């Protein structure tokens, strides 16, 4: 795996669905590519139904991006624990673009380009 990271505007409009509800929809999402990992779509908070998200106690640390905070999503079919994450205070200049954005685990919710 290479150690490069790039962030650019995601082309098109993206939506996040969880438990039958639309959690986020944005034409201003960012795409983060890091090494050989799959691209991650980061949504601006203003395009997310933040009332459905609740910050959890979970955290992780990335050498480039800093400390990640995690969120549970409340849906009609139940709560999805640690389904999303954000870097509230990115550690490096190259990661600053994702400040104020949240990404979602694609194995817990549906993230798709529409």
C-alpha cells in the first residue's frame, strides 16, 4: 500500500440510505483516496440529517488525519452503531478539506452515486 492521500470533489450526487431512510444527500461531497484503499465519500454536515446521528464514545487515530469520532444512526428499524465517522480537527494540512464532513461505513449503510 502506498502512503499517498488525495481529496477532491466527488463527481455527481451521492446519497446515504439506512433503515429505509435517506440520511444524507449531497452534490458537494468529497472523495478521499488513500493508498490502495477504496475511495471514501465524505458528506458536508449541512447535507446530512444530523438529527438521526448521535456521537458515540468510539474513537480511532490516523497518523495523517488525526482522531476520528464515530456516530450511531437511528432508523425506524433500529440503531446502527458506529456507522459513520468524522475528523473534527484534522492533523495535517492535506486532511483539512474533510473537516466538517462525515463519512459512512458502506458495510453498514448504503452509499451510492445517484
